C-alpha cells in the first residue's frame, strides 16, 4: 500500500479492488477492506466509507481493527452533521471496547458533539427570545400611539369644556392603556435581560453570536472577535449590562409593590 504514503488514493482504491477480486480468500483481504474504508473517508466519500466499514465489521466482527472501524464510521457521520448517530457509535465503542486505542478520541468527539448541541439549543432560545422581544416592542409602540391619541382627545374635551359623559370613558381608557403599557415595558425589560444572558452564555461556549442578536447597540460586535482580549472586554460589558437591567427591573418591581 505504498500509494497511501504517497497519498495516491485513487490508485490505492483501484489496487484494493483488484486484489480483492483476484484473491478473495487471501487473509489480507480484511485489512485491505478496512483501509479502503479509511481512504474513502479521507477523500470525502463518507457514505461509501460507512458502507465499506460496516461490511468489514459484518464479515470480520472479531478482527482487531473492528473498534477502529466503528470509530471511522462515527467520524464519517460526524463529518456529514449526523451528530446523534455519531455519538451513539462513539458511545458503543466506549461501552463495548473500553480498552480501544480510540477511547480518548471517542471521549473528545462526544464532548464536541455535546458542546455543539448546547450551542444549537442556545441559538434556538436566543432566536425565540429575540423574536418575542420584537413582537412586544411593536405592540408597545402601537399601544403607546393609541395612548397618545387618547390623551389628545381628552385634552381637547377639557379645553372645549364640553360636559360630556364620554370624559369618564376617556379617563378609563387612559388608565387601561397606562397599565397595559407598564406591563409591556416590564416584559421588554425581562426579555432584554434574558437576551443578554443568552448571548453571554453562547459567547462563553466559543460559538459565534448571530448578527441579529448583536444588532442591539449595547452589544459590541467584538463579542465575535478572534482577539481574546477584545472578546473578553465585550463579554464583561454584556455581563454588566445584564446586571444593570436586573437591578433596574428589581427597582421597578419594588416600586410597583408599594
């Protein structure tokens, strides 16, 4: 298999197929099939590699390279983004072949998959929280406009000194709008705190924070900087923002309870 060392993978695959066809009963066929699966992985033929390696395991289940064959199946699945299936394969190796030379590599891959899953979940939560914030802000702005219109109508009534029973209705409407707006402001503040905490947690995992999340003028674009010092400063700023929002929200709740 000198072609492998020279990275002439096309020729190596041809030689393996030719050897297998010519000497199907040769003891070295099992080794060549394992190497074939490895080569297919290297050149990016992931589905073919999985089929070849599963064929190897089925034909030679007790072969010394069977744990490694499982490992490369897991790597193929990982490469195409099938993380749950890849994790199952890596766990199979840890449980069935605890002394395998691939043990540490499996543990490492599982940790990467878990981190990726955590980042994906944080991204989903951040997206949901951001969308909810936009909806509430839009609702607040619409109600604020209605509130302003109600005030204008009320002032006009007073200035005209018209004794109209609708003044009572307008006063009631103003009161209702004021309460509703206050509740919406509370929601907006709570969501801003949640968004800041989610962005902080996501950034601390090393993931890239979505552009939509840093559209907030208070979140520095340095949160995605490759410079560790800039990223650290941006994170500290974001943490301080979250703490300030929490303090403000606590004060609002405290005053509302008086």
